[in-house]
C-alpha cells in the first residue's frame, strides 16, 4: 500500500511539474510583434505610403510644405528622405529597401 501511495504521489508531482513547465513555455497570444508599411516612389506627385491596414496615403501635401530642393540634389533621394522622416514621426523604423520602395516597421503595442 505504501508503494502505491508513493507511486501516486510521484505521478502527481511529475504531472504538476510538466504543467508548470508547459505554462512557462506558452507562446504569447499573438505571433506578430511588428507591423510594416511601404513607401513607394513614383515621382514627386505620386509617391505614397501603404499602411499596415491597407490604407494608402499620398505624400504630395507633405512635399509641398517641404523646403525647395537645393540645386544639384537628387530629386528621389531628397523627397524619399522627407517621406521617411514623416513616417518615422509615427514610430516607424527603416527595415529595408528595393529600387523603388522603402519598407518601414514599428513594434506593435502589447
């Protein structure tokens, strides 16, 4: 009888230990920790931002408020820098780029 009680106690403790380890190993409720936005260069009047929710914003008004581009400065580089800074004010960081697009990311609030 003592061996049976000892065996049951050991089994309960093992199951409790497994449950405790399992609870600590759980993944967070969401798998996504960051969200991404894309800035697409299509000329000064047609550059736009694709937000994580799919909404599209154009930068035309932002570019009109910017100081005039100095002589000898590349148009694309100048205006994409302004666009990136405008998006960075919303908490986005640079994530990568292609020839015509800059990808920005920001952490999701927890």
